[in-house]
C-alpha cells in the first residue's frame, strides 16, 4: 500500500494526484473532500453517495467490457479538475456542507451480488480517484466475491496510487479531454501529461481500457488534433483501444452551442482511420453505435440506445467470420 501523504513543514502533503496539495491543519485540498484533520488527511466522503444505480455497462461508456450486462454504479462528490464544461457539475464542483455516510463497502457488495444481470461495481459519476479509500475497500471486497470492478475517471492521478488501483480495478474508462495542454490548462485546471502517463500505465498493465473525448465546438474539435490523438492512441496504447467521441451540450460555465452531428461525423471518420473501434456518444444516429470486426468488416454487435444485440460472434467474443478476438472481456448475455 502506498503512503497517501507525507509531512511537509507544518503541513500534510497529499500524494494522491499531481496537484500535491499541501494542507495546513483544518484545510481541504482542491478536490474539497480530502482534509487535514491534524495527524492525517481524512476522506470526508467515505460512504457518502451522490448517485447509486444499476446501469447498462454501455452507459459508462464501456462497449467492450461484458457488453449487454448491467453494472451497479456508485459515485460521491468532488473532483480534482475544474472543467468549466463539466456535465456533472452539480456533484463534482459542489460539495454539500453536511454530508453523512449512508453506505458501506459491505452493503454495496451485497447489493451488487444480487442485482439483476450485474457484472460488478462501477465507481463513476464524480471523480473516483479522490474517493480512494472507499473505492479500494469496496473493490477489494467485490473482487473476493467474484465481481468485476470499473472506474470512470479523468486519469489525473499519480503513478503509485494508480499502481494500486490497477490491482483492484478490472476496467477503465479514462477521459482524454483534448490532445493539447492549452485546453487542459485553460478549461480543466490540470495538465495533460499525467493523464497520458496514466493511459500508458493502464495499457501496459493489460487491464481493460476505453477512452472518452467530449467534443466541444471550437475547443477540441480540430481535425489535425484528432488525427494526432488517434495516432498516439494507436501507437502508445494499441489500435484496438475503443475511443468514444461524445457530443457536448452547454453546461455549467460554458455556453458554446452543442457539437454538430457533421463535426462529430468528421472526427469519427478521422479517428476510424487509425483505430479499430470508434463510437459516437450522446447522439441519436445509427452510425457509430455498432461494433464491426476490424479484420473482415462483419457487424458483430448492433446497439440501439442501451440495447445490445450480438450477431456473427462466438461464445468467447470472437468474430465468427474470421476468428478475430473483438471482445476480450465477454460472456454471452441472454
Ligand atoms: S486528491 Fe485532492 S487533496 Fe489530494 S492532491 Fe489531489 S486535489 Fe489535492
């Protein structure tokens, strides 16, 4: 287990994410949920829920991690980024003054074990990295029960804690919010380099990885940037890493117009040139939803909303036309 803090003069330094907040007694970090309470940095949101729901795993979004199953999803409050376009700002950028612990790892694992068509537990909605202790205790217990675990994260985490997270998490959806550091600096209050390092670390670990990019008009919809992003994913993480291009809607501090379907289509075509599996999210088009075998071009999954229908697929997730392994984390759902 890595040390979560180190003493630094009269302060405690949090080692969880690259902000390295140095907290005087009584102060909380940038994430607003980790507080120096004297001798330790306390997690204020242990057992505190902002959302709790049995969701289709496709909703995370994860399209290649036990497709067709549900996953019990839980989240809390706070975030270590300050995205001015946050689509979940009510729970990420606002932390209630009065919070109470309403659940335990035991309760969540028990509920997950008996939930319908459920593959495991997802830590999502707000940023799960800052919920570290609760996520670790719950995920470790869940894995002992044979459940799978997922994290939906911004990837802004230090190497040592991520090494530990990789031990108890099976599937990752990481935001790559743009492929330039100006965007990260200006719109998120963070840097891109630690996120890229996290992506490489997860890919090298062999754990399941998918990526999401929310496309914001005029901010990260440059076609050359998408070409560079998809080339980087292909060369550093593997061309079979699924990429979800998600449509933006005005939210929180931004009032740019929603992403147009034409723009999404163009970026989808550019990314699809380099990557095997590119999807479009937050949109009602049929294109960009299905999974096509990258080798022979056969359609192996048709998606409509969160409904998933398999065809031309073997029991172990291979294309029945050419034997290409499309899904590595797969059990045929009824
Ligand atoms: S996890 Fe929170 S307290 Fe710790 S360094 Fe990051 S923002 Fe600061």
